[in-house]
């Protein structure tokens, strides 16, 4: 068995490819860890693998995603068995759309459906329509790995150090203390009209970006270590002009125009000198 848990789901804007850069930018020592937009959780798993996590608070506004983490944390073997059932479905469009249409009530079955659709849907996207219905098309992957049993068990072990929640990101205002480490990885502010930013029914608007900056500033004043990833859009550089910023290149594959896919500039904002 490998020693390091890795993200359980593919996620738009996920940090797998940047996780080493992020890790090198984290504080040398900190108390509790907070990630109010956990998504795929790449940095959390990296910090955990390096024994940097004492206690973590992982939150996301996406209830389906947080249900997956809750099931993996407390009922991993039941999820594994359910995913094995999904893995026996033929890897074809008809099976995908049948599972996409079904909405089970049991939380383990919900989690298995989410993981299956994440592994077989287009680019691992999570997208819902105005009624909150998942509507990502079939991904046409040749041999998707539906049940990664080894990693599910590793993730379950890592999550034992985490408190999970499905709240607005401002929950961190009530929780974080001096010397805690908060990493924000919100939906990015668009740099073009074709940028993908919608992860739930509620878009993350310019007003939300301003609200997030206000939370960032409050935590900074409280004495917490605060780091944020976002696009290099002018709004973001203006909002965080008082903080240390670092430009990083990330490869993004989600764009409706093929010639717009590829390395793009992101900014990493921190309130301390690393």
C-alpha cells in the first residue's frame, strides 16, 4: 500500500499539479488547518502526508462533495462495495446517463454515484442546471478507475483528523485563531467570458470575491496565517494589493475553445514572508 493519500475526486481548478509549490509556500509551523473551499483537497492531503496536520477543518458549499467525504471518513468499506457494483456497469453513454438520472436517497449510494459520475463524466466537472440537477455530459474515457480501494482507505484515515462541514466560507471567521493556517481556494474570478467558475447553483460573483477579501483581511488582523489562490484577473490583484503575491503557472483544460486551454497565470496570496 502506498503511504500517501491523494485527492479522491477530479475537480475543476484542483491543485494536484501545483501542490508542491503550495506546500513550499505554507508556514513552517502552524496550529489548526482550515480549508473553506476544500474541493479535491490536494494541499490537505499533502500536509497530512508530511505530518503537518494536528487538526483540520474542511468545508465546501457543495453538499454532494461533502457527503462523499463524510461517507469516506465513517463508512469507507460500504462505499467500496457500492463502487464495485458501479464498476460492473458497461463503460458506455447509456449506462452513464441512466446513473446520472437516478438520485438515490441513501448517503452511501449518493456518494458512490458522485464518484462514478466524477470518474466517467467530461473532465471531472461538477456542474448543475438551474434546478440543481447534475448535467455534465459523458466523458468517453477508455478505462476509468471507478473504485480505487487503496486510496479510499488512505483518505478515510486522513479524514479522521478533520472536522467536515457544508457551510458558507465565512464559517472560518467563527473558528480560526491566531497561528492557525487558512487556505482559500475559491471559484476563480473569470479572466474571460469562457472561463468556468460555476460549481453550484450559486455563482461566485464579484461581490463574493470582495466578501472573501474582507474575511481574509479579518483573519490576517487576528494573527492567522492566510493563503489564497485565484486567477490573475485585475480585480484580484487589486483586492489583494496589500499582500505578498506570487505568480504561478497552471495548466487548465476546461475551456469551450481548445486554443484557450493550456498554461495560465494564477496568483498565490499570503500574509507572511515565506
